[in-house]
């Protein structure tokens, strides 16, 4: 009897989340730490859990996640994206719910690079005619 493990990757900004989703009781481990310890903010925890709550699968799967790059918010978005993709692989009947809720869409907004001779990506030094 083989345990079915679903592997998925999610991205946001410069963060990457690789997860392993397998049948269980709803345990979430992030980089070897408890989910609540890794994400201190309640709003980020709710944001990450949205796909599981929407599909009523929070207590059906155990998740082990490996996060890298970016900050806390970017990593939370990457984890949410990875969980959504893993749920889709595990159960194809959830596609309509996940897609309509916007969980399968990758947030591709990244920081714009700083241009040479300028103080920022868009900001210019003050113009002086004389």
C-alpha cells in the first residue's frame, strides 16, 4: 500500500515554495517549524489557508513546505499558490472552485529594477533648466 504524495511548486515575487501534500490530519510544517511559529501574522496565516478552507480539505492533508527567497508576505503567497496547485493534482474535481477563487493564478508582480543614473526605478533627479 503506497501513500500518495503530491508535490507542487508555487511562486510569488522572488519567493519559491515546494510542498509535499499527503493524506493526514491537517499538520503544516514550514522549513521544519510549525506553521504558527513560522508565520507570526494572523492575516498571512489566513491568506495561506484560504485554498484549504474554501475546498474544505484542511483536515484531510498533511503539508510539508520548503520556502526560500523573498520576505514573509511573498513566501506566504508562494505557499498559497503551491497548496492550490497540489490540491488540484490530488483532486481534479476541485479545479472549478480553485480557479474561480483565483488561487491558481501566479502573482507575477516583481520589484522593478533600479535604472542607472536615477535614484529609483521610476523616480528622477530634480530637473534644472539652468
